[in-house]
C-alpha cells in the first residue's frame, strides 16, 4: 500500500485528460469532499467513484479498497497467456477483491482509460455540477465547485473542458486545482505577403488562409470548423496541417519549429497509421460549414500547452463576388464535450467603381467607348488591357446601370471595351485595390476624344466596425482627387464657317438696298434739275 501511495504522489500535477481524486476521512467522519479550485464557469464537472474504501488506519497510513460493483467490467480477468486489458493493466485484484497498484503503472493513462470506458458504457456518475455563468461573468472565468457528502473512495473527476491537473490522496477533503485554460483559435488571411484579418483581390484570384489553434493541457475532441461565404470557392486539395511545438525555457513557452509535422489532409474519413487527423466528407458536415478537420485523440494526447495546430488552405474569389461587401470566412474550434470557441473572422473584398460620361451642360453621353488598363509596379500605365463580362443590367443599390465584372482571361462573352449606355453610365466590378487607367477609345459623335487616359486609384483602408470585426473601407480617386463617381467630361469641337450660309444673303440684301437708294437719289436729283429750269 505504501508503494501505491508513493506512485500516486509522483504524478501530482500531471496533466491528463481527467484526474483521479481520493475522498476519504479517518477520524473526520464517514463522508468526504472534493473541491475543484479555479473551475471554469460555463463547463460541467462530473465525478465517478471507481473504488470503495473498505477500511483504513490513518496512523499507519494504510487503506484498503475494493472495486465499486458498477466498475467490475472495467477490471477484466486476463486468461492464461493473455495480456491484461483496461483497468487490469494498472492494478492487481486478489482473491478477496482487494485492489493494489502495480509497480510503474501510469495513473494518467489509468484515468484516461477509465473515463473513456465510463462514457462508452454509460456508467452512472456520483455527482455532476454545471458551473453556471454568474452575473458579470463570461465563459471561462473561474468559480470553485464542491462535491460534498461523498462516500469514501477513489474518484475519477471529469471536466467538459478537458482535463484537470492534480492528484491528492493524503487529505480527506481533497482540493483539485483546474489548471487548464480554454483553447484559442485565430484565423488570418494573406494580403501582399502579410497575414491579418482582411484582404482584397480580383475575381479569380487565389486567397490563402491560416487557422492557428493554441492547444491547452488535456486537449480532447478537437474539431476545426470553417465556413466560407459563397463568393469563395474552397480548394479541397490545398489543406495542409502542421504542428508547431512549444519549447519551454524557464517555464515560459517559446516558438518552436513550424515544420516538424506536415501532412496532407484526406478529403474523406480516414484513420490510417500515417494520418492522425482527417476531414469529414461533405455528406457528413452537420453545421453548414465548408469543411472540418477532426483530430484523433491519440494525436491530441501527445500535445502540451501552447503547442499550435496550424491549418493552411486556399480559396478562389468566385464570379459571384461582384457585389461589394465582405466575403466573410469564419472558423471555430469544437472541443471537450461539445464546447465551442468563439468564431474567428476574416473578410475578403473585391471593389467596383461607377463611370459617368457627359458634356459641359451635364447631358449624359451614350456611345463612348473605353478600355481599362492595369498599372506597372511604379504606378505608370501598363500595356495590359483588362477583360470584362457583362453580368447584369442592375447592380445592387443601383438602377438600370450595366455592370461589367473583371475576368482573368478573355473568352466567349468577354470584352475589353466598355460602352456607355443611354444614361452615359456603366459599372466596372470585381477589382483589386490599386491603380488603373481608363482610356477612351471612341468618343460620341460630335465630341472630342479625351487627350489622355484617366488615372483611377482604388484605396482600401482597414478599420473596425461596430461589432469589433476588422473590415476594409474603399476610397476612389480620379487623377489624385477623391470622388464617388468617375466623372468624365467630353467637349464638342468648334463650328467652322462655310459658303452658302447666311453671310451671303446679308450681302445680297445690303447690295439691293444700296442699289434702291441710288435709284431714289438719282430720281430726286433729276426732279430738282427740271424745277430749276
């Protein structure tokens, strides 16, 4: 029995999936208590009495146990030549039913096997307390839990969070300290070689995502869930999972190598010797997410606090993304007994701008034709003209404006030349932030073509919305000045004089009047001359 207690004391503070606690009283009465210190609110704590205390002598530090009858099947007798299984791997049971601990037996492994068996066989617990969230508290805050008036025995303590982290067999009133914390998940997206919460791009661009899961002790039932906006097309061949080990220096975790383990995730349920995790097939997704990555418990048992599971994958900005607004992508971690972390969000955008063609009198001009060019790295106009596909005559929030969406490659139904409608308008959408040049290739009849392309810049700025999510806002600039619409003025040419016009008529009229005046003057003079005679 002394060996029994020596082994138990040697695994004090051992991080396990659960813990075994001893509730016994010698001269203190016939009942005991188990107090869980630092218990997390929002989680449930459960105890199971595996062994009954038959007798004890606190002076000699001697205790005798027998198996609680409901746990008899957890301690099967091995046949001749057979290896012991389940609880029989860890204890010996004599002919009278008394239990002693085997030399070198692993108490942490014993606790894990016992808890698994209890759940698989629906073993009744000996107490369950939901550590409810009180006023002013949030899930994960701490508040002690106490199991009192317990029959004396050897108890298994379970948490819906995962594991407890202490063993105490020397005090009749046992205190188990919950050292586990909630696992954390952080989702990021790549934007120009940097990782953050937002990105933008052209329709057809590939967007890279990363999910970091920070592991806590007692990791149990980890499943990563990821849900994408319909404007993102998930590449199910792109998923790569890596494990970044935490290395401890003077008790503090430091960053380890992020390429220690790297695998391809299967696209259907698998469980091979080489793959310790898997994704569910689409038919097995139950919560509307795009994909899931579930991890085998045998893999989770190898992890320690501050290890990171890293999931990398990619998606394409689809042709459904022409309407502005974030293409949301969120991820969360399911862990323990159906617990979930808060969702971690990223937002990906494409942009659009409006074009209005008019004359000096602000009359819309139809029939003007334009091409949009990308910019070189130095911001100057490139030789690359962009292709578009007409997708709708009505953009969201607009009325009867032809909308053209960027497309990476030319093909059937695409054009690189856009024409203004009867209202002098069109919309170009599906664009990344950056510099573009709008060149008029043909002016409306009677108007002069623009002498130079118009420089357009789409500027995206990161900010935080009212819900606390990081988002992007857009600013449009025309030749360096902010604007809401790319306003383009066309001037008409000057009217030149021509023969046969009103100028000739004036000469005839004036000439006729002069001739008539001359006749009148001549007649008057003649009449005056006759009178003189």
